[in-house]
């Protein structure tokens, strides 16, 4: 997951509104969002190479999403795949606040993670943790997270965060709106780009919110709405190197759960 924008307790109907793009090599094997056979309470996509995920939730009210922290000058030294971080939280019972403080972040290459417990009740806590920044309990507000620490002012992060602010000023917000919000291919001038230790050609290509390259690009866009009554709407639009592919939609309610093809 390489770009996430989210609004926490900033809308009269929804306590969490989130839109996220996962960018990855097209050759990396991936399963789309689904309830996992070996853990039927877990709803997430799956990285079939390492076995982890980038975003998911469970029926019991736990949610997590992850981005990598990009630093081309620092060699990879992590002993564990970052994709296990969301799984560890979602499938565990540690509170969000404790998870943010006690996770052994040194075991992983650079990452950013958001964790939220009790998403289906009013007793929720939303936290941010990273091994490139201090952890924190998040207050109501609108946030952006890409491949740098939370709310770093990268052009695409600022752009999509501003677009989310405009969207939530509307009374009605849909998962279709959120998916469309993330489908922005704008490339930014070199003098506005961060220096993350990679080539300027890659820095330029990765400056878009929605990335389109021959072998690498945005593989999925996920939209999530959680209202104050515990109802959840989630949609995942998948892509391959030829364009849009399947759309997965799920509705989780206290008394009803459905999936649309």
C-alpha cells in the first residue's frame, strides 16, 4: 500500500472514511480481497509471495493498513515481511495503543501502519506507528500517508488529502467516490518531488497518485466507510497492466453481511 488518505471522526455519518492505493510490480502474485479460508473472520487481500497483507479488517472490529517507507539509500535488513504487521494486529487481541508501543519495529524494513480497534463500537482508538517516526494516538482529523511519515507534504499526498476534504464536505460519500478520488495520474514537476534515494526517473513516475508503468503500477484501490453504528462498506477495485479488472464489494452490518461480485 503506497498511498492512504483518511478522515477520522470528521463526518456526521462516518467515523472512518478511507481511500488507499496499493502499488506493486504486476508480476508479484496477489489474491484480491476476500474472507480467508484459514481465518474466515479476516477480510483482506493477500500477498501470495510472502503471505501477508497491506490492508484488512475482521468481523470482531479490528482494522489495519500499511505503507512502506521509501529510502533507497538504506539497505534492506528486515528479518520479517512487513505484510505480517497488519495480520498480527487484526488477528490478535492487543489494543491499538499497546500494539503501537510494543511492536518490535526493528524487525522490519521501513514501514508506516495505522491500527484501529473496536471499529464496530464507539469505544475505538486509532493509532499510527512506524519505525521511522514516533507512534501516536490519532485525534479526529484528515490525514495523508504515503511512503514517508504521516502527513509528510508530498505533492500527491497533499493533493488527495485536499480532495478528500472537499469530498467529505458533501453529506453523501460513497465507495465509488473514494475510488474515483484515488484515480489521479498527475505527474509533478521535479522541483516538487522528494529525494528518497532512487533515480529521478522513478521518483517522477512514483509522484502520481495512480501509477501506470509497464511492469509496476497501482494494483488495487480500496475504499472503506465505517459509520457510527458499526456498519461497514468496503470496495476494492483491482487492476492489472492492461487496466481495470475485478471489483470486490462487501457490506458488514451487525445483523447482515454480504458480498457482491
